[in-house]
C-alpha cells in the first residue's frame, strides 16, 4: 500500500455548504437564515445562556450556581491537637481559648474537631464537639461538656 492509494472512509468527507450562490443551489436568497430578525443579521451573537430576554435557567435555579444559606451557623473550629498547649487536668472554656490565642474572639460559637492527637486529660467546655473529638478527649482521660 502506497500513500497515493489511501482514501478516506466513505461518508467521512462532506462538501462545504456554499450559501448565497443562487436559488438553484438550494441555499440562495436568505442563505439558510430564514426571514428578517436578529438572527438573520451578520455579526449576530448572544451571550451563553441567553434566552431571548426570558429569565435564564441558570438564574432561576439557585442550587445550580451556588447558594448562600442566610441562617447558616458559623463556628470557630479548634482541633483537638491544639489543646495540648494547656496544662494537664486544667479546665478549658471558650474564655481560656481566647486568652491562649487559640481562637480570636467569642463572636462565633466554638466547635472542637478531631484533628491531631491529645495526650493529656482535660476538662473541655465548648458549644459543639464532633463525635471523633469527643471520643479522643475521653480516651485521654478527659471530660467533655457542651454549653449553650
């Protein structure tokens, strides 16, 4: 087989549509654009998602483009591993976390998460605890108390 004997598969090559070359061609007069209107003009282009002035689908469905829950509760998260800076047997409250600069302020409630390891028994008081964090603190001999 030589290069000059190769040919494309049947039906894979199509002739280019030549519009505006007379009515006999089947694509004359309006050149496949219909009659008048915005879409028949040269240079016509709409933005992606434009629906002719109707409110686009992407704006009608908030779950498709992201959604902000205005009632969401924001927490200051503290990993269990950060509690190792406190003395063994001490009581940890939100106020003591601010004093130790573990959290910046008490504006948001505090949630203890299970990141890191704890190697001392502590009495921890916070607004929320993850189940794994609660288990780690209690496994180290500490106590957990959820406050308002």
